[in-house]
């Protein structure tokens, strides 16, 4: 099963959002490789999948603030790691995501 098919089988529940961090630059424009310890940590990610939203008192779903494909800013710590075929993803609650990047 491919990574794309595995990801389709992961559906976040309620107000959870599955994201994949944007990988830091591994080499300079001139081709020099940057050691992993010297790479700048990036707190940006792309939303891979979203849940239906938390439930309100009437049992209806409260819409999430982000959608699949959105670029978001994450807190420096947190999230629940999920590995799918060697790729690492994180699960956050919608309310934990700091901002949506509009380009």
C-alpha cells in the first residue's frame, strides 16, 4: 500500500488536524550541505487531513478553522507524532494551531 493510500485510511476525529511539517533547507543555494544540528527549525506545516469538528451541545459539528492543503504555523512543542511508511506527521487539535498562512 502506498503512502497516499495509507494516509487516506487515517481520518482525524472531531477537532483533530493531521499535518506534515515543512522540511528545513538541507543545502545552500551554492550546494553546500547544512548539518542537521545547524538547520533552522521550521514551525510551518501543511494540513494533510482534518476531522469533522468538535461537537456542540446540540450534537452538531463546529467547523474547523483550517482545511486540507492549508499552510499553517504550529506551536514549537506539542502534537502527537504519527508515522506512516517512514514519514512523520503530527496530530493537533484545531485550537492548538497558531495561524493559517494566506499566500
